[in-house]
C-alpha cells in the first residue's frame, strides 16, 4: 500500500499562490489509482478539492472556480496542487489521498499540510 507525505503548506496573503506536493512511497502508476486532494477547514467537515486519474482526467469542486490545478507525475510518484488567487475561505489542512478502485480496493491518506490565508 502507498504511503503519502504532503508538503508546501504555509502562510500566504489573500490573492497569493501556493503549490502543495504529495510524495508517494510506492508506485502510483496504476490505472486503478485515483489521486485526490481534500481539505478540512476549522469547524467544518473534510471536503474534496480535486481528483486526477492515472489517465490525467481531472475534476474539481465547485468552489475551486478555476483557481486550482491538480497534476500528477507517475514517473516521480508525485501529485501536486497549484493554488492561485487564495482567499481566507481556503484556510484549511489539505490532505493527499490515494484510492485504488477495483479488487483489491483501498485508500490511504497523508498527514496533512496547513494552509493559512491571512493578511
């Protein structure tokens, strides 16, 4: 099973940008593994931000509104989330997720990285 480690979080001013990275300990080069970013804001439930399939098909939550881009590099076992035009509502702990569909199915989470948008 894959283990995930996120990095790249921090404090950024409104309107700024951050790039989150997720390093996988094992190979994510599989047609059955979907990579995703989730987030949990203070006092709120964890919510899906974006997903990317092995075929590089992407989906985004409505609140992204074209500001974020998810990508993956299967050769480096890395997943990224480029976040632009950040606002205070984007403040949250961001989690990387890997989910294998099919048989056997499993999913795993990283420990999370804090993103704080504040002036």
